[in-house]
């Protein structure tokens, strides 16, 4: 009897293995077949789906420049500049807007919506000099004067990815600010989405002199500082799994320092899948950032998924998780011993939002899973010394600020820009002069310009 049971058990295991093997082979075959089918087999991809940023902008007939900004710690940040459609040459003296992307994102996010609704194009066509930044580590800013993220030397790779949104705020944003101001001689209107806003909060609470001197106003879309009440499904699942295993620490221990980079799979495979199943992709993105995914441009998910995600460091994700688990807005927590080394105290210092004393505008999405109302209202209360504080709720998810179907909220952004932009000549005599160190940093920044 025992022999029969053992035989039945082995037979069941064998059949299960065969079924799994055939299923895996079927999935693999379908994927390979799908990839090598003609691109229009399941419907035509948008022509701009797999275009690089510069080609994409030229495709829509906008002038574009590519600038490379060297930070004091050696990262090479790519910054794009565009102006109005059909314009043959760049104009000087236009009011400046600097757009900064969110987590796992890039400058691409500001152009992937329909042309008439893409924030970067809307701003350019309203007469603004539009600059689009890319934080260290994303697909446009993976260079360093010494370190190579693809090096076989694991220590070199670790050093390259040793950053979080703190360094983006205290190094990347000031470096880009200084560069833009030196190039345009204008004050800068900063529009940050998600992590873009968080990094500006960091820069302002750390009272960076360059940012304070050159900023005109700060407009935060889906603003993030406190993230206690997030309802993002992947983040909630991660928090649940962390009771059993800390995935980020595990990845760090096996020397995996980069998080969700832009790859062939994310650009080619996912974009084609989203072309066939746009609603599936819409709901997948919705699980991350939007309660109502129908607010976004479902018919453009082949374009969106080909350009996003763009990667970041694992340490950055660890820093985000620390904020979620502690309910506070503070610097990276290395543990008591290392905190003493880096900060001179056992706990990580808090970012003091009461230090911010410039005009700030907060746009809250009612369907946002990441910048949730309770957290944004807490942020609003702590911006007690902002010289002006504008607050508006709109019917939007987290990503809808970039690629929503209804972008009418942007008229309020234009109103804010027109209200606060300085056109008088007094500014030019009062603007803070660059220090010699700042001049040196800009001089050392390499520049590549490509006009249409």
C-alpha cells in the first residue's frame, strides 16, 4: 500500500512538473511570437512611442537643447530646454520654468501626454523658457566624472548609487538652478511633481543659498513630504512583506544597488503589451498612484510605458520607506552609530518646513494614492512661514498631473506664473552674484546644444 502511495505521489509530482513546464514554454512562446510579430499586428503603436526625448520633441516641431550639468560630487545631469513650437532659434529674456520629475521618472513624463495637454509643451507655447531636469541615476543622468554604474567593480557601483532624494535636493537642484540662472539671467519658477517637490522641500529647509537667491516661486504637483497615509497597493504589500523579510536590505546585501531601471523589457515588451491591453496597464499604474485610473490617458500607455520607469537608487527607495514607517520627514537614518558619525546625534535630523519663506503652491489630487490628503494637509500646516501659500484640490490621481485626460488645472498654474513672474528690471540689479566657487562649477559643466 505504501509503495502504491509513493508511486501515486511521484506520478502526481511528475504530472505537475510537466504541466508547469508546458505552461512556461507556452508563455515563453507567446512572448517571443508577440515580440517578433509586426508592430501593427495588434494595432499601431504611436509613432513617438520609442523615440528618444530629443527626437520626440523634434517630432512635434519644438526647438530643443541638451545641456549637461556637472554637480560638485561628480554626477553629470542631463537638462533639456525647449521653447515654442516652430520657433527656429532660442530667445533670451523669456520667463523661466524649471520642471522636475518624480520618483522612478524622468523629464519624459512632462511630454508623454497628448501634445496639447503635455505640461512642457503647454508652457513652451505660452511663451516660457522651459527647462526639464533629470535627477542623478535616472536613464538620462547615469554618468559621473569618475564612477561607472556598469563597472565590474562592485564597490565603484555601490558608490555611484549611494544617494537618495536628500542629495537630489541639496546638490542636484542647486547645481541645475545655478546653471539655468547663469545661462538665462532670470529668476526661476520651479514646478516639481512628487519626488521633484520633495527634493525642493529638502533644498529649501536646508536653506541652500543658490536656490533661495534664484527661486521665484515653487509650485508642487502631488506634493510629498509626509507619506504616512499612502494607499499605494505595492507599498502596502511591501510593508506587509517586511514583517517577514526586508527586501531592500536583502537586495543591498547581494550588491543590487539600482532600482527598476529603464531596460529593453520595460520599453519594448511592456509598451507593446500596453498597446494591446491599455486598460490592464491603466489599472496597474492605478494600483501604484491613482484611485481612479480612468482619469489618465489610457490610449497612450504604449508611449507612457516606453518612457517610464527610468530608474533610481535602492538607497532612495530605502529612504522613502523610512518616511513611511516613521511618519516623519527626515534625513536618511543610518542607525545610532552611523548617525553620530554623519549628524552628530543618534537620530536622523528632521527637515524643518517652517524655514521655507517663499511663495508655495500645493496642488492636491483627490484620487492620489501617494500624496494623500491627510499628509498634504499636514505639510500645508507646517509651511507656516511661506510668504504666500496657495492650496487647491483637483480631481486627479498622482500621475494625472502629467498625463491626465483633463489638464484644465494647468490654467491655475499659468495664473500663478503670471502673478509671480518678475518682469521689472530691478531684479537684474538686485540678483545675487555667483560666488567664485559657483562660477567654477558652471565652468566645469560640459554643454552640448542641439537646435532643431
